[in-house]
């Protein structure tokens, strides 16, 4: 079974029980570290997730595959 880590809360105040907003850079780094340690290798992100893509772009994600959903009408480069 393959699991992906969703990244909406990395870029948005997302989630029905979210009372603290986006995760901090430190928390994001810790989440990625734990995901890597637990064998999660896939990150699921999207242009619609606020600044999640750009935040991931400055983190160490070399051990992950990143899947990014594009906005409607957008083509991949």
C-alpha cells in the first residue's frame, strides 16, 4: 500500500478542526522528517493550496515524489 502526505495545511488555514492555521516552517520540517522516517515518499500538493508549493520548494524534499495538481486551464511545462 502506498500513502501520500497531503499538503493543503502547509499553505492554507485548512481543516475542519484546524484552530492554529498553517503549520510553521519548523513544524513543516518536522512533518517531512517523520514522513520520511515512516516510509512515506509521496507528497500531494496543488496550486490551489495557497503557498504550499513554494514552501515545499525551499524544504528538503529530495527523498519525496511530489504530485502537484494544476489549476483548470493550466498546462504543465
